C-alpha cells in the first residue's frame, strides 16, 4: 500500500472504522496517521499491508485490509479488518490487556438500561477516586436510559445529602466489562464485544 496516497489512507481509515463500529462496542480508531505508522512498522519486517476490494456492479468497493507482518506470514495468520473476518472477542473474562477509563462521559455513553427494564430512566449516585486522571475524580449522578447514559458531576456536598456509592476505576471496568456483578448495576448493560488486534 502506498503510504503517500492520502486519498487511499483516508478511504481505508473510514472503511475500517465503519466495519469495526458495526460489530464491536470497543475498538481503536484507525486514523490515516495510525495506518501510516502500521505500514512503516510492517515494512521494516518486510511484511505488507493490503487494501481489500470486492467486485461489485459498476466497479470495485473497498471493504477492509489485511496485514502480513513478515514475508512468510500465511494468509490464515494475517491480521484483518474485514466485514466477516475480524476476530470477535467477548468480554466477561479478564482481558490479557489493561482496560482503563480515560473519559467518564465517553465510557458511560456506551452503557444503557437493559431492554427488559420497565423504567425509562434510572439514577445512581457515585463517587470516584482516580489516582491517575484528575478529571475522573469527584461525585457524580449517573442517569441511565435505553439510549445511553450520562455522568453528571455534582458538588461535594451531595455526599452529605444522598447515599453515594464509592467506586474506583478498577471496579467500574470489572463491572462494565462483565467480570464482576454489582447490585447497583443489575439493570444496566455492559460492554460485550471488543476488538483488540494490534495493527
């Protein structure tokens, strides 16, 4: 693949992100810069990155990519982002990579009320102490709906007026990646499908 072809990199970036968004709750965005770096790393090992096109009426359509790390990498060992071939990983067991909450709003946006819950909204007060990311510290009101959730930052005085559950980033990850059950989260969905192929 020609890393100097900006048009192709932009097209491939949009294509890969669209493929992954249809199948996964969590994945790393494939930006043009990211793809450029992948091509550089793979070419250092004499491998190759292929854009994959499918013949359709009226021409060809870009459908994804294959990455061959080395000259002798077999077809079945290539790392792929394709509509039917990207490896589906399921949460629910402890991942072999670290999961870390960088942004509470983004994290909770993917969490919603379960379909079988009769209520339209549930509210939950919690506090979070994050030793690494100061923006995650504080007292919050989680508003969960069928369309998603929103964590609203509250004043510290709320802890004296409401029952507030103290949580850590590790506990949130364990609960919402399906590794641990918690009574306060029983009506909420968790992240299930994630794509962690490094490429």
